[in-house]
C-alpha cells in the first residue's frame, strides 16, 4: 500500500487471513507444528507484533514452557498496555510460575474491562498483602480519581475480596514504575487549623458517594517521602542548606529537633505537611513514626534557570481567543508580547486524559499507551517525562495545582510534590500558592507546573456556574444551560455556557496578571522561562462542531524568557508533542528516540509538515484531522475504537479540504500531489491504531 495512492486505505488480507487461521487453531487448542508454521508466516507478512507474541505465548504455555510464555507475553504487554489477549495469556503464565501478585494485577485489568468483580478463587491467602491489595485497588479504580480509590480492596478467608470507596489519605500510594520514594498522601493545609482537614476526611472517607461530593474540591498534598520509625538523621555538609517536609502520623505528636546548636520540640499532626529549613546536620525523634519528605536543596546553579514555569490553561480555546486576545486576556497578551505566541498550534486529543500525557512525554497517545480513561495502566518506565528530565537536571519539581489524572498512571511521577484536587483548580489560588512557594524557596531552582481549570466548561446543573455570570445574565440566558451531564467535548452551545467560558478566561487572566507582575519584579528576563498552553479547546462557541475540529483542537501555546525570541507571532505549524523537544532545547536535557515531537523552526529545528489531531476514544468512532499549511486530511471510521486503542480502517471515509473549509461538504478537493503528500504521512501515523480488521474476542470470564 506504500506507493498506492488510488485509495487511502486497504487492509492486508493475507495477514488477516493468517490471523484468523491462528485464532481458530488456538480456539481448538491445536498448538502443533502447523500452528508454528502459520505463526512464522504471520510474522513474515508483517502481522501485528503484539498479536504474534500473544499467539507465541499461547503456544509456549500449551507446551509447558511458562517461562518462554512470560517473555512473549511481557513483550506484548509492554508494546500495548491495554490488551485483554495479552493480559490473559500473561496472567496464566504468571500463575504457572507462582507469580500470583503479577497475575492478579492483570486479572484486575480484565475485570475492570468486563465490569466483573475480581475473584480470589484458587489464590493462596498469603498473597493478599497490604501492598498487593493497594495495587489491585488502583487497577480496579478510575485512572483520574487519585488519591481516591473507588474499589479499595480488602481480603479475608470467609468473604474473599471485598471493595469499598475511600481514599489513601495518611498512607503511601502504590507505584509500579518508579524506584523513588513513594508519594505519601497528605492534606493541603495553609494558614488554617492544623489537623482540621485530616480529621474531616477521616470522618467521611468511608461515606457513601464521598468521591462525588468531596472528591471534586478536597485538596490533597502528595509528597515523595519515607516513613521514619521514630527517628531520622539528616547529615549536611558545611554550607549546605535544605528544606525538609515533615508530616505526623498521629494527632499533635511531639517531634524533637536536635542540631549542634538547637534542641527543641515542635508539634506535627497526621497527614499535615510542615516545612523546616536546615543548615546543619539534624537528628529528628518522636515517640511515634513520622513521615520525612524528600529534602529540597537550597542552591542555584549557573547551568539552570532559577524558574521554569509551565501553565496548563485547561480548555483555553485559541480558535476563539486569538481574535480577542488583547481584549479578553490583556495581562497575558502584554506579558507574552515580549515572547513568542504560536498561532497555529494544535492539540493531539480533544480532552485532558490523553492530552496531559502527550504533553508530558512528547508522544502520541497510541505510542505512550495512555488514552483509555477507564483502565489504569502505568506509563512505561523507559518513557521519561518532562518533570523527570528536569529533576535529573537538579530542579526542585512541584505540581502546585493539578488534578489526579497523572498520578495513578504515573505520568506526573517526576514531581516531588503534587497538590491535587478533582475539579477546583482556580487560577487565583494557584497563583498565590506559587508566589508563596517561590518566596519560601527563592534560593532553589524551581520547575513548577500549574494546571488551571477556570476556562473549562462543565455541564450545568451538575457543576455550579460562577456567581458573577449567574447574577449578570438576563433570565432567559441564565436558564439556557445544557440539561444533563454530557462530557465537555459534546456540550452544546448555549448563552450560559459561552458566557461562563468567557468569564473563566477573564478570571484566569486577572489571576495570572498578579503572577506576571511578581515575576517581572523579582526576576531578570534571563532568569525564567514561562510557558502557557492549553490541552484542547471547547465546542460551545459553535453550532455544529466536530470532535477534532479547530473548536476543540486549535490550542494555545506561548513562551517567554531566556532563549525565546521576543515579539513573535509564529505562523509555524506546531503540535502538543512539540512542547517536549522545545523545553529540551531551551533547558538542555536529552530526548529519546521514542519522542514524536519535533523542534520548531523558530528554535533552529526541522519543524513539522503536519499536525495530527485525533479522537482515540474507545467505543466511539475514530476521527482524525491531519493539518498541513494549506490543506487538511480528514478521516472517520464509523466503527468504534476498541479498548486497546485500535480500530478497523477498512471502511473509513477520508477526504482532503482547504484548511479554511475543513469538513465542510462541497469543499472536498483532490489531486495526485495532495494524495502523494498526505497518504504516506497519515498512513505512517496510523501504524499502531489500525488493527487490520484483526480482533481477539472478549473473554466471557476471567
């Protein structure tokens, strides 16, 4: 199909025939020499390597080679994190080797996919340690709900596995891919009574619907930490200074702090972070265990900038804002007038769950494996995130305002501190949090991430609209809100939703104006690097939007600071994956071969010819817009995306449009030159999304 431009897509019928022959033989348990011959032919025909490894694992397992089956199964699982065929054969191979914990984790994924309870049948009771149960709790829950666990697992011999909805407050979070100290789940407490939030959550954390009524605005403080068994020592070199986070494990326990010059006590309380600046070796002791966070080194380096600040303005719709930028966001327009604004920037996805990992890894969702918002699989260890790169450079890494999206899937694992909540991400709180953080740690080099949601539309009346909009609108417009709870990418245009979004844009800008002023007053222009970007747009300003139309995918991206050209509005085409290599260029960290992003021409890179925006949402039709400078390639399958992120493209509909008229009937255009440009590039992008019509049947049971 490489040089065939007569039609855009043809499935490989030879490979598909071999796949279904192998599947039929597997269903008959006919794992013989003919099966091996057919498997070799399938690989030779460039069949899906994940499918080939699954078949190989099945063959090896049937022939009593569990270790070989594990090798093939793990290779399949590594390549495609969400795939029930890989989960099942690998779980069976693990069981054959007595690796019960690993098998149970894969069973939990399958149970979540099928919406079945996880069974403990035939599992030795001693397997169900607290660590294993916590991992199963995460795997059985919702990926974006951290640190809540909607299926917190417990086990007893009489009842087996049972679940409850609760949180990990006052505990360590399980982690699968990091060797760093785990996150301890504290509660964010700032200028208020110590212990109040921990007490409140302790009273209600087992209440029915706690995640619904509390999860949206309860603020947690996750800090990478270790448990000290009543005593800890920190040895510092002369002249060295650190800031040490400490948390208690009981109410108002006394902590003794002893240095060569000080011997005093101070109170700690459960799950409440306190910070102590230490300039000499210190011994800490208490009658109870306490939690010691990762020390923050107070030291600048000439190889780093004092501040690198990333601001994710969730859902900021550049397609709408760009023509009203100076009016709606005067502070932001003024600040970034001394930097660069990328006017032709596009998100890869239409909502946050896959968009955040795309930005943090520089990889497309079908390459990093984080796209299914129903199943919690961790980001592969070898995919190095932005925060991990910056931490390796010596920056203190903090997510001072965020949600739970990157925690359980470990996309935000590079941050030493995560202040997160479900929905309450108002910029004015994040700005004040950031300024206080900088004033306390002004002698450290900081990498800070702020994720604001002032602009993001939510379905009304499920979510409360800002009071200023409620009071200002005439009654007819006030009552125009959408009825129901449709996801934000599908919200319809109403006077209420539009005005709420415009107000959110103004609120965001007003809050950020305070931060811009602070930065300009306290830092020289070459001491910071500030980036503001959005992960997607909104549908609510258009009568007839499409899931990957510019309304939802024409995103914001602007930068200012050291190394960024001033006064530039760039018309260069850029993608969300390009932020990673751009930060790498400006901050000096390496990028792996797995990164899909390219360095823009503005910074001396090759730039890109096409920006891909796609909706890879399981159960929905796959949709793609591939935008070049003058034209857009459009594709839709009409058939749903599978849970594993693949889809059959055989019956897809495609067309090419002028950029200004993309998707509009009657404006389709075609030429040999356009096909020769788009077809090979889009086909390359779709590798790993196309399943060639090959699908393993869903299991009926685990």
